[in-house]
C-alpha cells in the first residue's frame, strides 16, 4: 500500500496498453477508413475504450448518451458493453462525420444498439427525457461542456455514470503557454466538476484524462 499515488510515466502507459484488450479488426478498419476520409484522428485510445466498457458493465448500464460521435468508434465500443436491448444515443454536429459513423455502425456487430442524432449537443440533449439514461460520455467542443453537464445531470439517473474526456487538455493542462485554444475551457470545466456536489468524481489518468463520476 502507499499513502500517495505512484507517478505515472509514458512507460507505464505503454505497459498498461500492452496488457489491455485492444481494437479488433473491425475497429482497426474503421480508424483506417476515417483517416483516409480526412477525419481528425482524435478518437479515444483502445485502453480507454476498454476501461469505459468495464465501467458500463459494472454499472449495469442499458442506456447511454454521447456528445461527439466523430467516426463512431467510442459509440460502438460503448454499445458492445451493453445488453442486447441496450442503446447508445450519440450526437454529432458535423453532417459528414455523422454520415461516416452511420455507415460503419450499420456494418458493426452493434448496429441495432446505436442511434446517431444530428445537430448541436445543446439543441439535441433537451429532447431526451429526464432520467432516461444510465451513463453519459462527453467528448465534443470543450466550451460547451458546462451546458452538456447540466443536461446530462438531468438525463442520467441517480447512481448513473458521468464520463468526460480530455480533462488533461490535450496534454497541455499544466503548460504555462498552451497552444490549443480549448485549454482554458478545459481548465474552467475541471473546476466546475470538482465543485459539483451532484457528482462524486475523479480524473482518471488514462487517455487524455477521463473524468469518471457517479451522479448522487
């Protein structure tokens, strides 16, 4: 045992990744096709996908909402952790990204468990019923994270999961002069999450930092 957490290095992450369930051939082909189509390669890492699947299974989740579909990688990964009648409702603003995701979701083993909703997150989320989800995963524009969190806390049931990506601000969270324009928004949101009394949360140092919280 240790009273303090062990500092995690890049070597630790490589060690972890080699011992975690990775992408299957389908997900590898999806990523390759997305890259060939000129889509940004900003999907979650395989080890983060595996970790999120474990969380969803442990929570007995059946209904998940996601803001930020991109190529559909995370939606498919999460849907694989749900029971046969489970569902991921994923929201994508970019029409081309939504088209791509729908095509690959249709070819996946969880085609019947993922719905792609087109539009801005703050326009689509209010259409979902309160208490209608067991988990939410936020991975879109960081400036709107507070609004997404507010809606997620309405939609996700008590005891459900609140997962938020990029808590480490693309690796620039602690930089004195960050170059990514969304770093200030991530920093501000991290403070909001830390003070939010309706969520018991912690930043898990996996991927680019993942907020993992339970709605209380």
